[in-house]
């Protein structure tokens, strides 16, 4: 009986491997020089933001795992602090995660974020950019960034970025741009005084996302 159960489980596992491989193959990011996948997603205000409406501008499309986690807070603050520098180079910043618009609203209100955070609860855009991942069984976006040129093509790709240096790396890649001047303390830790937090993931998730 035990042997029969073992063989049944082994067969089921082997049968599942092609499905895993297929999902991985479909989660391939677009390469530099390719047209950027089109999208239209709701922002924290509820307004739909479409890539097509931003033609003629540089678009910083950064995917991040979770609102209000330490690493994501550092990354968002550094982009916020450099907004005027990006704007001077005709660039807009778009953050994307699988969190809801309500979660984005809380994140923006708590941390003073004024650029667009887009909600991809269906995972369609995250998948189109090869950035869908999971952590301890929780589906989320991987920390990847795409720079899209004014013609709508992928200019540069950063995979598995460092949240403390992501903004400066992207700004430096835009022709004629300067480096980000971010407070050293912000690069080391998120701001204190968090008072509004949505229902969070398991406690060890925040540590792993730093």
C-alpha cells in the first residue's frame, strides 16, 4: 500500500514539472531594443494610466514586491526625492505591484508619494514584463525596473535591483541626467512613525524583501 502511494505521488510530481517549466518560460522579460508591452492600469487615485498616453516621454517602470515593506519604502522614497530631476529629463515614474489601489493609497498617504503607483491585481502586466514571482507562497512582483524610451521601446533593463540605488542607476541611464541626491539615512532604513498598515504578510516576509 505504501509503495503504491509513493508511486502515485511520484507520478503526479513528474507530471507537474512541464507546467512549472511552461510558467517560467512565459515569465520572460522583454529585451532591450524590443517594443515595451502595452498596458493600462489604475493608479492610487483610480485613474487609468496607459503606456500609450506617455509616448514622447521617458518612462521609468519599476516593479516592486509589496507596499510599505522596508525595501520598497526605501526605493519609493529615493524615486520621490529625485522626481524633479526625472521631470527635468522628460521622464515619468511608474511603480507597479500586485497590491490593490486602496493599499497604494495608504502607502502614498503615509510616505508622501506623489508619483503614480499602479495596481496589477490580475498580474497581467507583471507577467508581460517577466516580473511575476512569489515568496513563501505569496504572489508578488519581483524587484525589476525597465526604462522605456520616448518611442516606446525598452532602453534598459535592471533585474533584481538594489532598492537603495535603483533610482540613481535609472537616472544615470537617461541621456544627460545627473545622479540622485538621496538622504543617507533613507538609504539605510525606512522612515519611522508608521501608523497605518494594511493586513500584512507573514512576519518574515518584510525581512526577506529588504
